[in-house]
C-alpha cells in the first residue's frame, strides 16, 4: 500500500489545510512554469520506503517541510513494500528516494542497488542503516548517502538537503 501526501508549499498561507497543495502562484515563478525549483530554492518530491509506518512517520517528522533554507518538500510518496517502491520509482518522477535498509522482506540496501542498476537516470538515494558500522554496506548498495538509526533529525535533514541540491539542475 502506498500513500502520497502533499506538503504545503513553504510560501503558502498559514491557514491552508495540511495535505492540500498550494496554488502555483504561491510556489514561485519556476514552479508555476512547470519546474520544481522555486524562487527561494528547490522543491522536492520524495519517495519514502519502509515496511514500518512508525519509521516513515519519524522520517517525515525529522525532515519536516523545509530541511534547509533552500530546499523544501513538495510531496511525500510512501511505500510499504519493495515491489511498490520499485514500481513507483520506475514510473513516477521523484527528486529523492529514501529507503529503509532495515525493512523486512526487501531491504532498502538491496532495493537501492537494484534501482541504481535498473532505473535510467535514477534519482539520488538516501539509505537508512541499522547502525553506523553498516556504511560499507550502504556503499555496496550504491546509495548516495546513508544515515544510521537511531535517526538524528539534524543529520537526516542535512542529508536530504544535500541530495536535493545535487539533483538541482542549473538554470538555462
């Protein structure tokens, strides 16, 4: 099962209900023109895979709506199965993939390696590892960055911001 949630735009009015996307004019000229950048930075669509809903909630809470001054979260697409995450990554347009390396059945590290090998122009991948010593395994998985459990909100937000900036395309 997957769940997609729209994060309110950073420039949206305070009274807009959560889960309701702001209109294009509130997101800046670049977003209104069809891009994901805003006049104040980069807006990301994030795929979040974990079989544990508590882990998904912790990640969303730690990252927040704006992990850095120049990076905001436009939407989250949550997947509870590896098959759904693979299908979504192949067919949808995401700026960042966050995969739980501790997920049961299909772990995020194996899924990261599969995505890097099979998905053309695969977006950056952040893997959540079980412990800091698993960094070598995250490197094997071809993940762009790894953050260990227990999740530190500052470290996680910084990793999301860094990968969001990496995916930014220079203006033409």
